C-alpha cells in the first residue's frame, strides 16, 4: 500500500553498509521456525505465546462480523481499543491499512507490519527465554507495551514482540542515595500514566508523566525524554529516574543506577531512546509532594478578524511564554489558520489568581486587537484532579506527525519570523500543537541522562500534524512528503542546531541521528553494542548502525535477488 519506487533506491544505498547481523529471518524464508518450534518456545515461556490475529479481523471477509466490527469502528480512534491487544498499532501509517474498520469488507486481512507473535510476559525468565529464542533463530525482536508510538517503534514485520503490558507492580516508598533522598515510585514496565497518577493522588504525591493518561511511563515516554504538564516544575520524565531494572540483549537481568557498574545503560535508558538497549522490567522515579494546582483554558477563532490580526494574537501569546514557564507553569495550545486554543496551562503550586496574572499581558493584547475569547480558570486541590478536569481525550489514528524544538532565543529574538513559519504551515493544511515549558538544568537539577541537549534550551516543543484519511494512500504519502520536505524545514531554518522530541518527531527525518540524539549519538551507539551485541532489538530510528531503511531479508542472496524477493513479499502482504 505504501510501497514506493524510491524504496529500491534506498536499499541500494544502504546494502553495501549492511552486515549479516542486520539481516533477520522472515516468515517467507526457509529459516523461519516451524509451528513445532514455536510450540516448543511456548512451553519455555509458560504458555504465554500469542500468535497475531489483527484486531480488525472481524471487519473483513471471510471473518466478517457486523456487530463486532461496529464496536471496533466506534472505538478505533481511542487508545483503549488498542492497548489490550498484543499487536495493534495506533499510528495508522505503520498499520498500512491491512486490517482496520475503514477499508472494504472484501479486502482480506494481512499482517503487513504487525508482529507475527508476541510473548505476554509476566516473569523475567520468560523474557530471557524469548530473547534467546529470537537470537537463536535470527528473528527481529521488538518491545511493546500499549502500542502508543507515532514512529512505529513498537512493531515490525516478521517480528516477535516482548509484550510488557501486564507488568503492573506499583508502589511508592522511601528512597535514598547520594543524589536524592525522598519518596520514589517504582512501576512495572506495563504501568500507564493514569495508574501512577491514581496511586500518587491517594498517597499525597505527584509524579511526572504524559498528557495522555494511557501512555506507558517506563517505555518510550521516559526513555525518549518525556514532556509533562509538571515539566516546568520538575523537568522531563527522564530527569526523574533513579533506577532501572532491565533484561539486556543476551537475556541478563541488570539493575542500573547512576553510580553502579551499569551506570552507562542507566544514562542511555534515561532519554536516549526506546526499544534498543534492553527490555525494561521496572523503573523507579522521583515522587514529589502533592500541591494545589491551577488550570486555565482560553479559545478564540478568526471569525470577524483579518488573518493578520488572528496571527498577531498568536504571536503575542508566544511572547509571553518565557514568563509563564519560568513561573513553573506548562502550556499546551493548538491552532490552525482559523482557531486558537490553550488547553490547558497547568500551574503546579501556582494560585489561580497568579496564573491569570501571568496571562494578563496576552489577554490585554486580545482586548486591544478586538478579539473575543472564552477563558476558564480554576483552582484544584491536586494535580490529578486538575488533569482529569482539564486534559481532554487524546484520539489516535487521526494524523501524521512531525516536530521541532524551538529554542527560547528564537522567540526572544525572532518571534515574528517564527510566527511567519507557523502561519505558512497552518495555511498549507497543517495543525500546530505546542508544548511550552522550561526543562533547563536550572529546573531539572543535577541529573545524569542522555536527554537530547536541545531540550535544555527549548521553549516550545512544536508538534505538527496533517489529517489522516483511511483509504487514500497516495494523499497520505503526499502529506508525509509535505511534512518532511516542506513543513519541518521551515522551522529548522530558524534554529538549525536544535532538534526534535524523538517521540513526536517525523519518522522520515533525514538526519535523525543529529535531530533525535544530538551529540549523544556515538556514546549511545557504543552502549547499545555493549548490551545488545547482536543487534537483536529492533526499533525504527534506533541505532542499528546502518540507516532508517531496515533490511528485512536474510543475507544469503545477492543484493538484486534480495531486493526482488523483499519487494514481492511486501506487495503480497498488501504493503
């Protein structure tokens, strides 16, 4: 479906650099394990093997079930529909339209980029045995919790997935080392944001997590950095980590802290990218004392306004961001070329009157420009009460994504140039999502992690989206090209030495090493080689040593034969 002629050119470019360790056994290959061998694996992992049946199967012949399909269609755009599945993908580009409720019933389901099997792990031994199996049979191995990944890192064609979703141990306890003394929260790899927030609320604490409550905290969220509504008060998710428990690429169980013999993988897992160094069993992070939290929403549209006036007001808001985030607040806001919405500003330990005062220069600007707006501000007893009331439902499967971290200096010195770029993007069909925060070292404190250095200078984490159409692959490819070649370059031109939040960046980012990892890349690659010497863990834009384009075929054929075989298989799978 999404196969392009340029794929062959890309393979030709990277194949000379590929080593045998980059090539994996595929379901169409003679080396693929027999059903008997998979059954033997199942015995070693306590019967936890799950063979993939795509979630959307009831919506397609010959298994069509109208009632079941209607339920799936109603819930498909919500994360809850997917995260109890061992294989479903929330990012539609990587699902490739092979099995969903929005394509014709007559189109049979195929696996496409869905994993072939998953191990629903509940023990360390199960993980170790699965790692050893994948290594022995040269099978791609991916790590999956909820499937919340815009960049497709939790899936892979022909892969075996380590499914951590049911690792639900959770506790708040005392913790002390030479860097931190206080309360900590230890969470199994399957813990989702709302589960951690609920326990923190019950015990009088706050924990740093994402704005979407169903995202797994110990996975790609924290391992990729992790912005939060509490970010301007405490820093990124990765800044909170005190300890990791992890199974490496050889099946070894490791406890990693800042100061022990595994401090290198502690550093890498804390912001250096997900799915590539090891399989996290648990994460221990700081738990902060609970405080009152204020919140504020504000919206206006371009009704009755010139476009110049509409965007002048957005520019005025950006000018006030430094003062807002320096006070400890974090803002999420959205705009197109017709509407603007702050949803919300979160002020931990900031009285609501003070939050309103922080925004007053902006609302004064709206008044001067003659813009009518709606504003709601409230005071809450706790973070989670504010979160539940003011953070809206975040749908999935509705967009493609790209992003850029805009340094504070750009807003201070070239705010109009930034607004011009945003305006051009939104008038060309893009939607802007902004996260305004201060996660400088002054806020994060003394931390030891592989967070992209550009975060420390960032004022705006820009996420750009283009709308998803379920049955128009040509248009979706064009919109992805537009993101990569038109939209993101407008922002990189303003701050070429910055980077992007790897969890919300463009998966086709040409120079992803510099943009997602920065100066940390070479050190991270060495750590991966140490803990995953056979490159068994697969994740798109992870440090595979060759390219984003991943060679999926065994290396027993010539380059040309390999390209022909792989192309034929991909086309036969509906991709």
